[in-house]
């Protein structure tokens, strides 16, 4: 089979799996309610285009510094394998995820950080893996949390609310030719790495990420041990880049512990299927 045919077959298999997950009989086990209607004020495609541009620039900067891990790097293979299991259920939470060109890259940096931009652009800094010594289950919970932010379109919602209150500065309509909303989308493209989500956003990402991980066969308890490690590292190092945009605390871990029983059955089903 030619490479193009193989790629098409692989792509078709992925879409079929994603579709099956989206139309499955089991409904979401965690309760996060519907997405905010505010997000409709910003075109999703425009925001994803801006995010992709910012992601490309970040990767190029890392490449110039010889900090972008190659495709055959063990950590890249590890994170892509974990992410591929989580992504299968992504359309359950957002139909747009079927169209996203998912990417996972590893950047050499001492920062303890990771993110998933709108459109499925994921990056993980080696400091997160090296300093916290995360298990695969804990890595899955980090990635699940970040993917959940993208699926719930929290950046799009934050942007819309900022525009509504007049706090976002325009960068110029010529960037996208989309008028005022285009200006806002372009502006967010430069802010995505430092964007702070609300407490409600963080709770949603925690719970959706927990369910994504469980459905993919990763131990739900790892969500709690992950944040325990975050707390310990923050205490010993005086602060973490990750916690500047993802504050932790006992309430967060207690909420996760309360929701573990909700997804335990999903985890057990996933393990039996593997």
C-alpha cells in the first residue's frame, strides 16, 4: 500500500473511532453543564487559525534554540501515544475536534508547563516530566486537563468576555481582514501561553480531563497524585509556571476525589478492552 493510501486509511480509522465514541450510549459521567454561550461571539475557525500561527512560531523558536525534541525522541513517542488514546473521545465534548489537526511536541525547558491551544496544538516542556517524574497515568491527567480546556473552548470564552468588557486591545483588522472580531482573535494568538482561566474553567478542565483519562484506560487516582506532586514541587522551588495559570489547592484535590467514583466504571471498562 502506498504511503498516501496508508495515511488515508489511518485517518479514516481514527475518524470512525472518534465517531463511535461520540455516538456511544454512555453519557458524560461528570457534570460540567453546557459550554458558555459567550464563546459564539468569536468565530472558532479564526481563533484556531491564530492559535496555529502562534504554535508554529513557538516551535520555530524552540527549533532555533535546538530545544525542539525530534519525532523519534522517547518522550515525544511516549506523549503522542498517551495523547492518541485521549483524543479518541474528544468529539464527545466538541464536534469541532473531528476536524482538528492534532499535534504533540516536546520542548526542552526547565519550566514545569504544558498546554493545548485551540485546534489541538499540544506542547509539553521537559521540566514537567523531569522534575515531577510523572507516571503515564499522571501525564494523561495533565494532557487530559489541557485538552479539556481546548474542547470546552475556554480561550474562546475568555476572549469573548474580554471583548465584551473592552479590555482587549486591537492589533489591526488587516491581520485577518475580519473586522473587530478578527482583531480580537489575532490578539489572543499572542496571549495563549499566559492566558489565565477562571475557577469555573479550571474545574471543568479537571473533570472533563478526569473522564477523558478514565475512558482511555488511565487510573483516575492519578489526577490527585498529579496535583500533590505539583504542590510539593511548588513548595520546594518557590513557584511553578504551570501554577501561575493553574492554581492548585485542597479544594481542587477534594473535588477530584469526589468525582473519581463517577468515572471508575469507565476506567474499568477501558482496561478490560485493552
